C-alpha cells in the first residue's frame, strides 16, 4: 500500500450536483478542508437537466404565499407520507437559499418590479418556482460551481494555493465507504481516467449522488443516476427509507426511440400546455381524484379562465401532482387512446405565440426541433411517462442530514429519503438540494470538528482494493452491458409504473439471478478509461437499489404516490403510518416496517381537519397531532 | 428499420492511435452517440467516450464528426448520406487521454483565472431588483453548457499550443462578458483584464466559435466585439477616459 495515492480531508463529499456543491460551500465556509468527488467532469451533474425551477414561497408573484402554504402543498403532494420535519425545514428555508444564490451571481428571470419571477407548477397553490427560462438547474450548478471557484480564489490569496483547502476530484468513482471502530473513516475509489486507486481519509462523508434512473429502461436521468450513494450507504450500514416510491414523470419524449424518456418540462403545462388523446379529448378532467376535487377545475372553461384569473377559478387538472398525471396518461394509452408511438399529445401552440414559446421554453423548442423534427410552436408534442426521480433514499436526521446508524455519514439531495413522501412536487427538488445540501454541510462540519481522526486500516484498504481488481482477474465471464440491459427489462416490466404482487415476486427472483451472475463479470481491455469496467461497479449499485425497491414494493399493499398496485388500488390510511426501511446484511436486502414519526400539533393544526380525514385514521384525527 | 452504418472511430491514446472501421446497426431517429454506444456494448467494451445527459444539456459528448466539432448526442445519423462513412475523432485542441476522450483541464485552469462575481456589499439577500431586459444580456452567456466546442475550434489555440498560456478562449470571453454586463457586479476593469490578461486582442473575429455553439450563443457579436470596441474606446479615447474617472469620483456608476 506504500504507493497508494492518499489524501486527508475534514469532509469528503461524493457527488458534485446541487446538493454536493451546496454542502461543499457550507463546509468550506465553516473553515474546514473539503474534497468534492464526482464521476463526471465538474459542472456536468444531472442537476443541469432540471428545467422548471426551484420552489420557494417568496411571494413575489402572489403575496398570499408563505412557508405554511408551501408545507401544506408538499405534504399533500407526498400523500402525507413525508417526514414532517424535512418538509417543514424545506418550506421555511428555501426562500433564503434562493436569495443567497443571487448574492453569488445567479440571474433568475424577473417580475415587472424587478424581483425574482415565479411560475406555476403542478401541486403548488401559488406561482412559486424561481426559474431561468427552462434551464434553471444549469443556473444553479453554474452559480455554485463559480462560487466554489471564488472560494478557491480566496484560498489562493490567503494560502498561495487555490486547492489548499478545497479540491474537486473529477472523474473519480467511489467504490466503498470505509468505517473503522463503527465510525466513518473515509472513502476508497479509482480514477476513471487511469483506473488507479485512491484513498481519502476523512472524518465526515456526505453522500450527494442523486438518483437511480438508470436502473430503468425509460428514464430522464443521465448515465450517472446509478444509485451509487444508495448502495454505498446500504453497504456502510445505513438504511434506505421507502424505496418503493419512484416518480414517473408524466411527460417524457416518446419518439424517435433513441430519445425515449428525455424530459419534457412540466413548465410546458405550467405555461398553459394541455394534454389530449388521439380523439382530441382533453382527458385529465376524468382523472381528478377525490382528495383534490375542490381545488381542480372540472370543466374546460374554468380551467382556461384560471390562466387569467387564479383567485376566482380552480386550477386546470393538467397541473395535478405528477403521479396522478402519469397514471392518467398510462390509462389512456392502455385503453387504446394513445398516439401512434404510445404517448399522448401535449400542446402549447394554441395558447402561446411562437415568440413567447421560444422565450419561455427555449430548450424544449430546441430539443423537439433538433431531435424529433417537431416544431412545438406549431404542432403538439408526443409524450409519455419516464422514470424521473426516486423519493426513497438514505434515512437521515432531518436537521443535520446525518445518516441514521452510521456516525460521520451524511446524505442530501435526491439520495436522501423522507422529504417528499410518496411523491415529489415539481420544483421541490432544486429547493430540497439547496436546503439540505447546506444542512448536510453544517452537520458534517460540526461532526468533523467534534471528532478525532479515524485512520483507515490496512485491512479495510486491502479489501477495497481487491474488489476493484476482481473483474480483471476473470476471463470469459458475463458482459456488464448485457446484464444491465436485462436488469432494465425486469424493472421496466415488473417494477414499473403499475405493479402487482405476482410480478414483484417474479422481479425479486430475477434480480437475484442477475446479481448472482454479476459476480462473474469479466472486463476486456485494461484499466485506462474503460467504460466496461466502470459499468461493472455501477451495475452492482443498481442491482442493490432494484432489490430494495422490489422488496419494499411487494410489502406495501396499497396505491399511493409513486407506488401503484393493480391488486391493491386506492390509498389505505393505515399504510400512511408505515415507512419501509431497507438494510443490507452482506448478502441481501431486508425490508421492515417502521412507524412514521407523528406530526406535531402545530403542524397538524395548519390543515383543515376534513382534509386530514382523507389521509389519517379516526384515531389519529382524535389525537390531533403529537405532544 | 435498422440499416448498416459504416463508422470510423479513432482509437488510441497519447502515444499512438489510428482510425478503425466498424459496421454497426443504426435505427430511425438515432444520433451518433447511440451508434457509438451500440459499438461499445457489442464490439468494443472498452471504447472510451464521455457523455452524460444525452439531451444536449450537459456538453460532455463533444467530439469531431467528419471533422466538425459537434455534440454526438445532438447529431442525427440521418444527417449523413446512406452510403456515407461517419468518422468520429477526439477534439483536436486538447490532448487525447483515450479514444474519443480528451484532457480538457485547460478550461478549468482558465476558469480559475477569472475573478468571481462580486456582489454589492450593502445589498442584502432578497433586496436585489433588476429589469428582465438587463439580466437577459448576461443570461444569453449563462446558457453555456461548457462543451468547449468553441475552444476546440478556435484557431488561436487549435493549431498553436504556444498560445494557450496567454489566451483564455471564447468560452471565457463570454464568462467575462457575462460578469461585465451583470447588472450588480462591482468588480471594475473586467474588459481591460480580458484584453491584457486573457488575450482578447488575439481574437480576430472569424466567428468560428459562434458557428459551432450548440446553444446558439452569439459569442462573437454579443460578447467579443462589444468588449473589443469598449476596451479600445477606453484605451484610446482620452475624453471617454476622463469622463469615466469623473463619474467614478462622483460615485455614479
């Protein structure tokens, strides 16, 4: 081990998307040394693909908005399975996180008064999403990327070296979180470029690796969404919570096949786009669930009036939460009312002029024009559901983002669970990663300041190194690309948008079989920038995620948010009291039920009791919140 | 629907390499990155290519396709004739790491040399007020996805390694322009340092960068030329120079 490349930092952050970068800024500003590790080049994280905006109740467009309204919307969107404390912190703190980005140079679109403009989105009662056209995620990433460069420039002035206290390790894959004496000691991984191995010793480690979309065949996620953080956390002894909840975004591209799954932003509907089937019916009016009947328009005239007068009309049903819209599209297509390529039509050309469309939805126009040959200012788009976001994730303490059960480990952003309950509202992801990225940075810094060095042992390092070498020591084994394709077929067909117990059982068996075969993956070529080698490790993570999802899904015998069971249609209030906790015993994922923390009285009282009766049992209502 | 496509791929590393011919299936609507992935999955498991989003939003899959700098994810196979061979090679302005992957660290070094945004000290979070029309000028440059195709095509560095030291390149001229036009940035002399430290003067506005920009940012017309004009004004026009000093003394920006 004498030649091993080694570093020592106070805080190591895995992932350079929005949550990771926000955490890095916080940790560095608290005076600590920080390593940021990412699988891609700096600034390429999946966050750049977020389009619509970041939800924050600044009240710039409608002064009726405040954190309590945002909290209520978030809980409703998640069908009350959210961790109340995360939803509360998120609603309270997101305005400050947006304003802070302006101090770092972000340029959001403006209102007439010169404030940050806010747009409508599904499930949000008021216009709430701070945005930059339809490239808001890119603005967030650039702003924080440049903030980090700014902090490094300050270090260069103070210490003579820009990388003396904070360094970005780009194109480096982490394969292991190392623990000693029951606490985090660092991480181990390899440079993607050379394949050579690296040890980072650190007191705290923050996981900010994003999502799991590449586990599925049709996804809006980039290649990096392979559930690395979910799997690293499981293997380090942390828990995953509610992995059965996956968000299928209702509008992904469906044609041509090569672009299937690419996101079509919800802003298209927020700006007035309507959904129709192949007989020209605006079908969403048929799919307004009971719990939302009083806030969504049940006729076209009122829905159309809402765009001009939001105080006196109910919202169009195209702006229902994503799970509802995705299921509705799925039903229309199944009933034979879909388009030629198995989607439905989404049309914004009849409500907005070509000029306005190109201004407000520039990348959508560009994307359809260049990839599908469709001019969205003149004709409708064809869209259908695509795997977009995982609500489930690492079980954390809401205030510190500390992973439950592993001292020194933290998680923030999409990889953390609990915040969004069974379904995330659009716009709540960008604000989530800012709020909890910062909190993870604070939590990890505090922990690092209180704890002594915890060096990695030779035994741990040797074990991690052996695992990286393994696929090269086999010949004629399985091909990682083929196994990945097989896994995607299984999840798409059996763990997808509509599930049954029988199919989930079949999925669990098939995933286990693929996992057994993956132990025999061999890799051609050498270690130098070898995608086949890289995929072998990504696949291992995806297999654990898929197992956790299927095993959680088979236990939940109801339909709620991003989990729909054909054999158990409808929501069951008893299941609202249950979180599913996944853990890993070294061989397989085990899932157990755990009671949801009860909502405290002051938050309980923010709701009309008649609304809560739709979600809670009579006993809970009588109790009226804890304490 | 599938057809056989002749694909010629440069394979190798910093020491040597060569073009290799493969025949691969191509389906309707596919982009060049799709067929490269098919080659990777079925014929060359260790073929190195960078990519992320496959939707034209991250700027990772930059390469040269039939000699033109392009994003592989936004280049339709159907743009080429049925019998035409498509040749993919790594970006020429940067050192090859392996196959289609190059070392673009030059760009990150340049990014580090441009002073960060500087917010007015007395303006608290939430207090900023800006007109939409004023933010739009900088927003055009903030669309940049950092694919570095403009850097790759710029002949100041494409064929002149020696210029790299003193030339930041089009991507960073728009970064400077973005900050210079930012309604709130307080740092002075951004145009002057563009000229004196980042090599703005070496650009002779052939617009090659604008032509390859996948985001259609008018790099030359909206960033480089306006900065060149004003830096010249300030440099040579004594009246304008005096005027700027007087205004500054009176505290009017």
